[in-house]
C-alpha cells in the first residue's frame, strides 16, 4: 500500500463509490481518443457482462497508468460525473501536486474544486432558507388556528346570546326577558313555557306547527347503512367532498363525523351517495373519530376504486300509531227568502231613497 501512487490510493479508497455511480461507456471513448487506453484495453473492458464488472476492470487498469492518465480521467468527469471529481478533491487535493514533483494541479481541477465549494455553500444556504420558510409556515398555521378557535368561540357565544328563552321552568303566563335569561338550566317542558311572540301569531301558523309536531311524533329516526363502490373518473375524481372530523367539528352541534358535504352532478357518486351521509369507512379503514386530513388522504390513496360505507338518516313511521282524523268539510247552506220578505225589502228601500234624496 505504501508503494502506490496518490491516484492509485484515491481510486482504491473510493472504488466502491466509483463502481456504483460511474458509467464507463460515457468516459471511456474520450480516454481512448486521447491515447490513455488502447483499443485492446477498451475491448477488454467492454467484454464484461455487467456495468459493475466493467467499471471494476476500468479502475484497475487506470490505477496502473500514473498521474497523467488520472488527470485526463478527472477532466472527463467534469461534464458527466462532477460529484466524483468533487469527492477526489475534497479527500486530498494536495496529494496530486506532491505526486507531480511540485507542480500545481491543473486549471480544470482548481476550477472544479472551487465550483464544488460554491455548490456546497449554495446547498447550505438553501437548507437554511428552507428551515426559515418551514418555521414561518408553522407560525402562520398557529396564528390561523388561533383565529379559527376565536371565531368559533365568538360564534358559540353569539348563538347562546340569541336564545330568547331560558330552559328553566317558569310560570305558565310569565314572560321571560330574552336579554337576561336565567343561568341555571335544568330541563325543557313546552307546557311550562310562555312564548310572547306565540300569542301574536296567526291561528293558521299555530295549526301548521301543531300538525308538523304531531307528524314528527309518529315517526322515528333510523340509520340505514349502505356500501358503495366508486370508480375515479378524469376531471371528477370520486365526485364527492367531505367535511367534519375531530379537528373540524360542526359549528352548532359539535358532531365530529366525516360527512358527505357535496356530490358532483354527473360524477361517479351521483345517485349512490347523498349530502349529509355519514362516512363509516373507506376501503375498510375506519373513519370514526378521525381528523379531516386523514379522511382526505384515505380517498386520495384509494387508487381508482374506493369502497365507501356510509350511514343515512331516515324517518320511519312508528307502527301502531293511528292516523289523525281529517276535519269534516264545511257544509254550504244556501238561504232562500220568501216572496213577502223580498217585497218588504223593496218597499223599505224605496222609502229610504225618497226620504234622503236631495231632489225630493
């Protein structure tokens, strides 16, 4: 090892990297043209079956040719494989000068070394800039999250302030101040509440509201489960949009389910899914108590086929509930007057006209 030249030591030290990264067919023609390798050596190298074996034979032959051949090899690396040249220079750039009996490295090697240092500095600056941008983006995210939480809190507070009546039971005809509701809610009993505006509503509206409440009392909510297979289409995707999640609950109810918020017309989900369907799973991946981003990623990573299981709210009639009786239709009674009554009315009319006429 002590008798080897500096180029041979560098080639032996970095042989693994050279065999992995170097494509001999790109540098060998230039070295043959300059007389570094003979035609017979070129044929010997290219006769090997795979690229790694060809590179190994090339390095072994180059290590025996001396400093001049190594310099020409480095010049050939400038265009095609500059990272290998940088590796040689960063390892021991002065060893080549000592080997050449006090001669300085070639101009090409000096320029390559300077370029390698500049590239390293540029990479370091890019890394520092990327870290600064990442920190700035994280700060913006925290600020947006804080503003969102403030907006939700303000909306919730405004919603509570707009409630006109307290859930605390009060007297049947006692009015409640909508701006100062009681602070100890217990339960709600419609019979114990008095709505000041209800007494001013028309009877028709009260009858309609009563009929609607009776219809709802005869129905119950049932969740039906459906399994839908969606195939992605160009310009449509799966044709759905989702909302909700543990990080984006409903602003009034606080529900965290993943909900179908939109179904594109003409898309693959039209006729299969509906708005407000609750997503249970996507390709056997549970969507219950997950964040919104996880649901979006599950749909993106589904490929061209997605098996979606949803549940849908349905109103079903309660068996055994009697239908309401229809009110009887009003009867029209036509009153007829006798001949004597009609003549009496005409006589009274004539007397009134003659008494109050200005021409009398």
